[in-house]
C-alpha cells in the first residue's frame, strides 16, 4: 500500500532530513515510527501524505507515485488519509462539530450525511456530548480526540499520526492508544510517529526506527 524506494529529503541549507529510505507498509499494518527528535519521523509522514516531496527516490501510495502527482491530484490522494498533527491545528473560533465536519465539506458531502458522520466520529472518540463546545474549553486530551475524529470522519484507509500522545497525561495517552487499536482492528493502515513506545506496547505493531535520517537495521 505504501512503498518508499531509496528516498532522500534535503532542505535548503543542505540539511538532509532523510537518506536512502526503502521500506514497505502493507495494507492493514500498524507501524510505530520511532527515533529521537530530528531523526526524520515527521518528514517521512509528510512525504507519504504529499505535504513534502522527496529530493530523490520514489514514494508510492496505492500504486501512485506521489512525487509525480499534479497539484490538482493531491487533494484526491489525501482523501485516503487521516492526518493527526502534533499541534492540533484546530480552529478555535469554531465549534467541535464545525472542526470535525470540515473534511466532509471539502469533499462535497451533503449536510445530512456529513452531520451523521460527524456524530458517529465524535461518538467513537467519546465526545458526542461536546459537539457544540469550543475547542478552547476542552482539555488537551479532548482536543487530541477532536483531531482524531476529524482525521477519521471521512473513513480513510490510512491514518498518519505525528506524536499523538505528546504532552498528554498517562490516562489520556492510554485512551488515544486504545482508539488507534480500534481503528487497526477494522483494517485501517496506521503509521504513528512516537517517542512514547511504552504506551503503545499493548498494541500488536511493527516498529521502524530512524536515527540521523536513516533507518536503523
């Protein structure tokens, strides 16, 4: 489903974030991407989601060479993805419902179907009763659950998550891990960049480690 072949990413100023990355992620896998800060974990997720493009090598998702996609084609690729960012990227001038419904409005869902999907997603993350709340009134763990609801509301086949348990207390972190476990059980492909390997230990997963932009054998 996801294939990287001899991938490198160099940023301006000659900083090489990734070098010679070759790996294969199969459909339905749960992969933990580990390594210290600056190892290239976030960059790797951005390459897969076509947020960044590789300097060298190929990134293929469901048979499509991501680097060769036109700007018009990239939104269609991203419909396959649910993206969970470190910094939430919530809109604090809109309600929880309005934040979660955004991907569906972009995709052209009608109002009734969109509302039904939003409520199902919020129910899955335990926030159905907070749909009218402003995100600023929620705890950090609840805000992260809003992000996850937004990421899965369009029922993507792939979820990419960048440090989804960062800055959460142990209880909230375990709840987030349990949510990812539930998505994995229904066949979603998950790739999670994390320092928090211990919290994810209850899940059956494959671990890939990066150091200095390279895979650790």
